[in-house]
C-alpha cells in the first residue's frame, strides 16, 4: 500500500512540474540593455507608477516572476531584470 501511494505521489508531482514548466513567460517580448559592456535582458510591463523592479534570486531567471508580474502590471509598471 505504501509503495502504491509513493508511485501515485511521484506521478502527480511529475505532472505538476511539467505543467508548471510549460507556463513560463516568453523571452521574445523583452529587450537588452548594455550595462558596462554586458548585455542584460529585461522585460518592461504595464504603465504608471511607482515602478516595481523585480530581480530573481540565485539559479533563477526572469520567468520566476511569471505569476506575479501580470497581476502587478495591471496596476503599475513592472520591470523584470534577468541576471543570467
């Protein structure tokens, strides 16, 4: 019984992560800025102020904010900086 539950949990988690990975934001709608000789990718969403700048943590990219950015950009300007 425990083995069956583990297998079902593994299948459910696998499906969850596949779906979660497919909901990523597109990198095609961003721009690049030259900062001290390096190209930095960013996305500029929404309008108005104040401006919210979202910077991801270690081992992530700007798609980390894929769920929060649309909600915030409906009310204000959001800039997603990609440090990779």
